[in-house]
């Protein structure tokens, strides 16, 4: 089963006290990387988010966006007495040092309330992990499920493309296999005719054993039977790997590299225009395969 490394999923939770939503976007990456955008203190839960995501996803960049709206209550609006007393004590000490006429700490109370930490933002100090984590986990799992469904749909579409490309390569390879035996015969005829023309005016007979030797050397150098067999085997293996239960992106990447290697060898050894044309077509199709494989988990 192929899985795409790109996709989108979201899920929500609505109640009288809390509204949560999680959006997941998946992008290509050779390794698993999580990026979390969440308000405090939810951003501190990134390690827990990653544990859940790793159960489902093995590769790719996952962008997680968490949105939270809490219905404020009277308990949410509190003054931090410790911070307030500390600021006032410092102001009184400074007032004693400069004189009562210079600083009146009590008159600055309204300004002190605006100092950092005296009046925390509602919701920052009211996060209850025991109560809210099960909700967060459920929303994240639901979003992952929707993301996974999209990745599976894209994976099925990619599988169809891979099969089409495989059939195209197999068709070109079939033409190469049929053409290969005639390459040596064509070389023999060209070599014989060339030598005959060059030596006809000198009245020199061609040593048939030398001609046979040259043809044998060419036949050995241009023999592509082994590469053709290996490339055909790789095509069969490619389809088998696609049917594995886990998405085999890394295996398909490696196998595509091997098919490129065999194709390049065929092109360099064949020494035939028609086969070279077929090799160019195969390499063009393999390039499409390589681009598409980058999207497979």
C-alpha cells in the first residue's frame, strides 16, 4: 500500500467551556519532522504530540496548528499577589531612599497592575492536563485519521501512475530485446563492406579469421543480455514492492536508482541508434518515476 507524504487533516472539539481545533499538513521530507504552532501552555505538549504522530507516520514534515478558545470564568481573572507585593515593596524602598515627595507607591498601584506577571492572561494558568489531555489526544487522533485517508487516496493514484510508467518501460525494453541480436549481424556486414571497399583497389584478400575475431570482440563488448535481464527483473520487483503492507518509499527510491544504472549501461554498450532511442525513452520515463517516488512515504 503506497502512502503519499503530502496531505491535510483537521478535527475539532466544541463544548461549553472549551473549543479545540487541530490542523495537520504533511509535506515531503526524508525523515519525520514535527513543527508545532500552539498557544501557551499547549506548545509544551509537543513531545506528546510527536509520540502520537509517530505511531502513524514514518517520514515527512508534519505541521501541526492548534487553536484553542476557552470560555473564561471568574476564577480565570486573578491577581498574582506575590508579584504585586514584590513590586510594591521595591517601590516603597525606592521611595524611602528618595523621599516621600518623590515616589508614592500607593498612587502607582494602577501602573503596577500593568507590570509583567501581576495579572496573568486568562487561560494561561488554568490548563488542566488531566482534564484536557484526553480531549487533545482524541482531536489529534481524529485529525491524523483524516490526514491518513488523504494520503491513502493520493497513494492509490500514484500506484496507477507507477504501473503506467512500468508498462511503458517494459514496452521499450521488449523492443530492445528484439533488436539486440541483429546489432552484431549489422556490424559484421558494415565491417565487411568497409574493409572490402578499402582493399579492393590493392587487390588484397581479407583474412576471414581476422574478420571473425573483430566481430567476436564487438559482440562481447556490446552484449547487453545481462543488463536487459536485470532491468526486467527490477521492473517485476518494483511491482512486488508496491504491494507490500507498509509504504515502501525508500525501497522504491533505491530500485529506481538501480534501473537507471542498468539503462545507462545498455545505452553505453549497445552501439546502435535504434537501441539508443529506446534507452532515451526509458530514461525519460524513469525520471518521472524518480520524481514521483519522492512523494512516497
